[in-house]
C-alpha cells in the first residue's frame, strides 16, 4: 500500500494532492487549537483563585489587579480583572460585567474545533471519489487493449484506484482522533472556567450586593403611584376634618331678623 501511495504522489494524482492539502490545513488547525487550549487559556486555576481570595479578603485590590494582569491577558484572569475594575467604579455592575466577559470568552474555547470533523469527512469523500474515477479509467482502458494485456492492466488500475481511499481513511482516522482529544481538553477547560466564574462572582458580588442593584421600572412606577395616591389622600382627609358640618340648627339671629323684615 505504501509503495502505491508513493507512486500516486510521484504521478501527481490530483485527488491525492487534494487530500494532502486538506490534511495539512487540518493539522495546522489542530496544532493551533492545542497551543491555545493547553498553553494560553489553561492556567493553574486553584492557585490563581486562592491568591485572588486572599487579596480580596485583605481588601488589597491593587495587588489583585496586578495578579490578574501578570497571570494571563485572557481566560479567567481577564474576567476577574474586569470585575475588579467594575468593583472600584460601580459595585452594582460587577455581576453584569462578569456575565458579559464570560459569555464572550467561553465560546472561544471550542472555536474552530467543529471544522476538524468536517475536513475529515471531506477528505474521505475525496478519496472515495478518486477511487471511483480511477476505476472508471481502468475499465475504459480495457476496451482499447488486446486480450493479453487486459488482465494486467485491470489489476494495476484497480490497485492504483484504491490509493486515494486508503490515504483518505488514514487522514480521516488521525483527524478524528485529534478532534476527540482536543474536545476532551476543551470540555475540561470549560468546566474549570464555569467553576472559576462562580467563585469570582461569589467573591466580588455576594448576595448582599443585590441591594445596590436598581429597582425594576414596574416596581418604581407602582411605588411612586402608591406614594402619590397616599399623599393626595392625606390633604383631602385633612380638609374633610377641618371643614365644619353645616346644619339648619346653626342659624344666626341676624339672619332671622333679615327674613322678618323682608316679609
């Protein structure tokens, strides 16, 4: 098989060249993802969170900010840095800042990983297509050859036609193995990120920080309307209490005299 593959490369088989180009792109993508997941995004999460807790409990935010900048410019240190900056400017924005940074970063962990299965599938399909094309060529060449050379030509054609499929399957197996390996690293890193974000949220924005959050518009309008109704009701009640009740018994003597004169 390896000898036939070498012959296909020497003969510049178009399908084999296409498989090599796609395989090279996939291997570059795998190396890039491995570097990002293992050496850029991945940090010593327990050590970082322990040091951050000590500094926050000691109310030493300057050292905590320096720690986040020194550890990494991405991943959990970047999220913690934005949260510390929000804590100094406006404590009510801590939770929102953490959520925004986490939602923006976590999808980067699995970015471009989905391209590996697609490239692997394309490589195998190209190999199968190359085999079918070579088989058509082998069977068509039988018609123009004499009976003595038909059998050897057909055997060589069938053997050569299997080279693209063999190479496509080889690349496909390697790429799928690399994909599942990187997928496992990404899943572990995602779990660590979720845990780290939860720790930072509870550390910088505990439950009592909810008091700093603004009230909802509906509750504010209801409260203001209730307050206005109560304030308008109070003066009305006061007016009703201060105004004396008039009755027919409270008729003055002057009014009676005036009526007699008129009569």
